[in-house]
């Protein structure tokens, strides 16, 4: 039997692939449902309002959004999520669609060595040598 300490409450529980115990998971799920239901009824509510009405912390609500579990409705006025890269308002996740594409491209290009900049460096050195003479 695999027994672990819950990451959240510290109690011992039977490990079943999750980092928090079933009790904490249940609480989290209840909170999530509360937020989801509230946003369903009040799509234009701000995160502060949601937090007050549901008694779920703003931090937690933001986490749900970043995990992509909650999504703000189209045309929603509560611009509470920002792209971590460019700061534009987004509905779910961590980055806007544009940045997500760019980040992927950057990751790919950073794997291949940048030969061009190396060549430019050598040329500059040649010019400097000529000046000395
Ligand atoms: Zn727990
Ligand atoms: Zn962005």
C-alpha cells in the first residue's frame, strides 16, 4: 500500500495518483463547482465578486483559470486573466493564442545553433585588425 502525506492538509492518505488527499480533492471540487455555477449565472462578475459570493479565494479562482478548467465567456467584461508574455486579456490558460504560437516557434529555433551571429562576429574582428595596421 502506497501511503503519502497530503500536500495540502498534511494528513496521511492512500496514494492513488494525486498529490492531495481525497478529502482535499473533494473540497477543491466543491469550490470549483461553486465558482463555475456562479460564473454561469453571473458571467460579467469580477473575480472579487466571485470570491466574495462563493467564499473561494481569488488565488484559487485564478488557479482554476490558469489550469484551463474555467473559461470566461465571450464578451465577458471581467478581464481578470492576462497573458504572461504580452499582458493582453485572455479567457483561459497562461498565454494568448499569438504568444503560444510564438513561444513554440522560439523553442524550436533555439534548438538549432545560430551560425549567422557567429559569422558576423568574425567579420568585425577582421576589420579591427586592419585598423591597427
Ligand atoms: Zn488533504
Ligand atoms: Zn500574449
